[in-house]
């Protein structure tokens, strides 16, 4: 059984008390992962979130994700394992001026109500690391519907629609 994260946390408390959330989330619990790229199964995503305060903004969260997920190759449609390892720092802001106070390598996260869903933060990071066009190493396209490029070039060279006009001169 996966030791899951809470659905929402009070971000001010988490930052003030320097919370450390650690647990696993089932891949099937993420709603926004594209089903045509990711096989949503009962694999576990191991994660850790460490909160800390920071000058000028609400605070920071250091996110670590380690997992193997099953992607669907867009060439061969075969499933293959894809290793994910994320180390990211997020800066929580509630004013536009806060974004200017973030230092290099810190991604902004807008907080309106004072509560944050940790699973949503994790899903955002997964969406950023999943390739737009996953390809299994060594996969080839095997389809009877693919055209042979050499045949097309030869056919274009031999057929000339204006050849009949040559005889009219």
C-alpha cells in the first residue's frame, strides 16, 4: 500500500515549521498525465518535499521525485520503462512582485488561498519531464502504409503533365 501525500496543506505552516513530506503516490492518481503517452498503472512514484522560508517570497519547496514509469513508444506503440529523477526548487508567491525576487533555477508557483495540493505540484513536475514524443530506444517504424521514398522520386521524374504539349509544336 502506498504511503500517500495529503490532498492539501497549509503552505504558511509548512514553510514556518520546515515540514518534510515524504511518501509515494500511485501513477493512476494523477489525472492530467496524457494517457496516449503514459501507461497509468499502479506503479509508485517516490517523492519528497522539503519546505523552507526565503526572504522576499512566501517560501520554497525542494522537490525530489524518483520513479520508473511506463511510456508508450510513438513509433512502435510498444510499452517501455522510463526512469525519472527530478530535483527541483519551487518558490511560492502570492504577488507579481514576488517573481522578481526568485533567484536562478527556482520555478514560481502561484498561491492564492494559502493551501497547496502536493500531488498537483508533483504532477506538474512529471508533466515537465515526460517527453512530448516518447521513443523506445532502438524502435523502428514497421508499417505497410509507409511510402518508399525512392519510388516516389522516380515516379515524379518520369511523369510530366506538359509532355503532350511538346507534340503540338
